[in-house]
C-alpha cells in the first residue's frame, strides 16, 4: 500500500484508509471500555444484593442475643468483628476508586457515576507504584493480607470456606502474559486502563462481601450447635413396678419428654 510510484489520488485513498482504520480502532476501544464499565456496575449491583442478605443475618444475631445472651452473645460479638473489619477494607477500596477517578479527570457530567477518562493508563500506576515509593500499593496489599489472615482464623473449622478465602485474597506474585511472575500490585494495576483497574478493585470488594456473608452465616449456625431440637412433648409415666398389691402404694416417675417426629433413627445391634 505504501510502496511504488502512487498517484496523488491513490495516496489520498491510502491515507483515508489509514484514518478509517484508526477510527475503527478507537470505536472498538470505546466499546470495550463501555463494556467494562457496565460489567463493573453489574458487580456493584450484586454486592448490594449480598449486603441486604447479610444485614438480615446481623439482625438475626441481635435478636438471638436478646433472647438468649448466654448462648448467642459470643457468636454475635464475633460476627460484628467480621463486619467491622470487612467494612474497613471495603471502604478503603471505595476511597481508592474515587481518588483514582478524580485524579484522572473526574466524573462525566451526563453520568455522574461514570469516569470521564475510562482509558487513562497513568493514574493507577502512579498511585499504586510511584507515589511515595509505592506506599499506596504496599498498604493495600498489607491490608488484604491482614484481612485474609483474620478470616482464615475465623473459618479454620470449615475447610471449604477456608480454602476459598485463601484463594480469593491471595496476593502472591502472578505470572504475566509471558509467564514471568510479577508482584501482585504490578500484575493488577500496571499498564491497565482506569476502568480495568476500577473493575478489579470492585471484584475485590465483591470478594469481601461474599466472604463476610459466608463467614457470618457459619458463625450464626454455631448458635444452635449442640442444641437439642424437637417438634413436640409428651407426658411419660414409668412405673417402678409392673404390678401393685391390694392396699399397696403405686409409684412411678412422671415427666415431660421432648421428641422430634421428623427424624427416623437407625439402630444397629451387634453390627
């Protein structure tokens, strides 16, 4: 296309072709950015749904504690510590997202929730890896590590949940596209457009809310652990003797027995 002796008309056609190709590339890029933005908004909606469900669990803890503090108080206190630590990390990440958007030009006038510069590639790298010798990136990683360690301690009796938390909040070095391992911060936030970084941070927020909900649900189940469940009670009379002589005394133990008629026990004798 660029070789040989070209007429002025052919040169103009070639130039127009290059301009058209560049415009198409920009349109594709814009479409991708818009898709990532919509995907991020979908993640935020899912987080809101989880928040409502978890709020019901916290209310159940408060109710159980008011009804029987001795049985529920310990687990309620643990649950609200999970809430406190989850909120702290979630809110920190939310602050980081707003800082990145404002540093990259702020929000769109027509859509106050949408960043103006979805494709900005400088702000996140500068924030996480350059400013104060990368202090912001190190702080975020340390906070995620501390949160992971806390949840792992709380869920150590639940192997599946424990392993899930370890995987979700891993900050180990990750392989790049060339297979070379690089620090977690670089892997997630270097050379990526702003909307991609915001989406990654939103994913971490979603992991926080999911893990919080599962941990709190596990703690709530412990309130009734060891509690005998029954569906009805009956008066039971057990006589001390199978017969009574004339003029003799009849003695028996009389008490209420609770039972669960939804259970079908299996009894084995001598194997």
